[in-house]
C-alpha cells in the first residue's frame, strides 16, 4: 500500500523528492525525458546553463538507486564527448536511423530517414 496523500515542498531538493516518492509508493522510478537536448539546441541558452544542466542530469541519474530506468529522446547523441566525459558508462544509446528494428516502433521508414 502506498501513501495517497504524498506531498513535497518546493524547498526540498530533487533527490529528497525522489526518495520520498519511492518510500511513499514502495516503487522505483522510471524517468522519461522528451527532448533532453533542447538546452543545447536553444540559442538563448548560454554555455554555463548547458553545463549546469548536464551536471544536474548526471547527479540525478548516475548511481541513483531510486531510478531504475531513464528513457530520453532527442536528436543529439548523449554520449557526445564534447558534452561531458562524466556521462561515460551511464547510457546505452539507440539510434532510430541506424537500427532498422526500431523503425516499425518509432514510425520511421527507410524513405523517411536520410543519412
């Protein structure tokens, strides 16, 4: 049974909230992030903001016992060495353009994809 009256405070940090959710639900978290790379594609974001965002992602996901799976979509490869060497070993990357077995699930056909 889980606590249906879960509450968090905006003053709590993200790790505390995640831990509270896990304790309250007795379950681990599957984190889904759509367009994880928007910060890198948005010209209004400066270099420091991008660096801070990557640090946040690394601290949130890497070695977090409460997150069992992270699914992130985006057009930039997250393993890009220029982004951060700290990302090594965290992710398995699947490309929709090079893995033909994914085409039927993501809605791409050979005609849709140009290398």
